[in-house]
């Protein structure tokens, strides 16, 4: 296998869904990953949005088909439509809002109960830029009590991390605003998808896929899935 470095890498599509309370930064994380961009006052997602982006691994290229779902409660009943047959999920909470972690735990439980058995789930605490950990980018294990110093963190790294370990989830703290840890989340998910659940899709130029700046396709999803596919790069 080591001698095949120059051969075109196999390419696989992975369906990934984002779930979490409204305003935790799901769309901002996707925008940072797909376009390396951040918009300060992003409009709430209606229904869901569909985007794609490639992630280059040493042995293969993963093409993420990303379903970014709306966080408002009125759209919650649509979620199963988007996580059905998903191979991966990002469950996002806001480090400054403990209730968003409670909601994230509900989503994790629902995915474990109803999504595909082998689904890879990442628990992501977003808005690290609002905490005192933003300089180093490292979550402080004691990080729940920083109000005197202007730290907006309300969910400690330890609490979320130990929950993630109990439930066998990947765990990251990110900032969509600064980009900290965003591509790392998607790379970790790509690496965690079992080979057996990857369907290879061959296409020219697959080995030239780059980690950013690619295929953004926003769709207001009440239309057929095929409509979202036009413009895909592979």
C-alpha cells in the first residue's frame, strides 16, 4: 500500500448532519469549514441547508455531504429526515450556555436510538473565542468559573469531555469565528468513519481535492435531494 502514493486516491461520500439548539453556531462552523469564512450576524437557518466539502486524508478523499439543520424547536420534527442514513453527526452546543449542552445530550440520545447503528458522533462546544481559553485554544479543565475575569464560559471542558467519553463521542471545543479546531473536527470524523461504511465514488481529479474553498450549495430544503447535487465538484 505504501507504494501507491502517486495513484489517484479513492473518493468516498459521507453524509453528515449538524444538530443542536438555535444560535449555537452550526451554520457558522459549516461556513468556516467550507469557505473559510465567518459572518457576524448570520440569519437563522430555515429547515436546513446543504453544502459539500472535501477532506483529504492520506489514503483517500472524503467528500462530506453536509446537512445543516435549523435549531428552532418548530423544525425539530424534520430532523429525522436529515439524519436518516447519515454516517456522521456534529452535535453542537454553546460553551456559554449550559441549556444548549442539555439539548445536545437529547440529540445524542435520539441519534443513538434512531440513526444508523455505526454513526460517528462528534460533540462540539462552540464559541471558544468568548472564553479565556481562546488565546491558547485549549479548554481549561476548571473552566466553569471565570466570570470575575470576563470569561463567558459556563460549561467546563471536564463536564462535556467526560460525558463524551461515556457516550463514545468525539469531542472538540471550537471557534467558528477564529477557525480554531474547525477543520480538525471534520478531519477527525473523516478518520473515524469505518472503511466498511464508505462507498467509493470514482471521479477524475479526485486526488487534487483541497481541504477548503470548494463546493458550497445552499438549498432551502423542501425540495428533492437531487436538486442539491448540481454543482458538486466530483
